[in-house]
């Protein structure tokens, strides 16, 4: 059912052409008080559309496909795999302002492991969508847990939100930390504490 919704959303998105999006950005420039026809801004709508395709490319990618290929020849390894300091660049869904930070991800395999780059790619796919940090953290964790059939998953994101630092309350030093635990990480505090010790080293 989820795949049908994703497909429908992609079809709706494709109904808006690049030209229509560029025209919309020209209107926004005029709304700001700018002259969209002046030399320095003539190509700006086209550049913004190109940039937005990069910022939000996650809507066209399936994180489950990224995790399709796994490896079983790990000689029974069954302890946690932790990947620290995965860069996060996302945009908040409320103001479309950047979210910049780091993600730390861990999972406990049952019988198979996944290539290390795939963990970072899952973070990337969900980051390249309009987000709240809470939902982003949960989406990464739930996808890893389900696709890898893992014994447990832990995800931490530590980031700054420019909707807080550049506008509104303007607290430049404020950062937000979210954690989400599944399986053994949620049920066994010894795993959770070990994970937290591992990622605390990354912050020193």
C-alpha cells in the first residue's frame, strides 16, 4: 500500500513541469521586491529548479531497494554495527529552511549484513525530503529494522535548524538531538548504553 502512495505522489509531482516551476520562482522573486528580468536574475529560476531537484531527490528513490543486497559470509558476526558521523543535509517542512547535522546509526544483524555505504545512503534518501527531525529519525530506523530483519536498530540525529538560527527565535547555538531504538536496543539497556558510549566518542 505504501508503494502505491509513493507512486501516486510521484505521478502528481510530474504534472508540474520545470517551466511551470521556473515561472513560480519568478513570481516569488517579484513578490520579494526583485526584478526577475534583470541580468543577474535571468537564469536564477532555472538554477533554483536544478538545485531543488538535488535537495529533494529523495522523493524519487526507494530506500528499501538500497538495502536489497546483503551478505551472509560474516562468520556468525552478531554484535552491533555502528556507523558514526553521517552528514545530514535536509529541509524542514514548516519553513523549508536547512537542517544541518550528523546521524549515527547502529544495527544488530541476525544472519546477514549490508554494505556500509548503504547505511549512509538510507540516511541520504530520507534526508532529501521535506522533514521533521523526529520523523526522519524514525523513518531511518524503521526501514533498517524491516529491510534488514535486524535484531535491533538505533538511530541518533544531532542537528541545527536554520528556521531557529536564522529566523524566529534566532538561537544560533541551539542544536536538537533525537534518538530512536528498536528491538534489542529498546529492550536491553546494556546495548543502548554501549551504543551511546560509541557515539559519544564521535562528539569529543
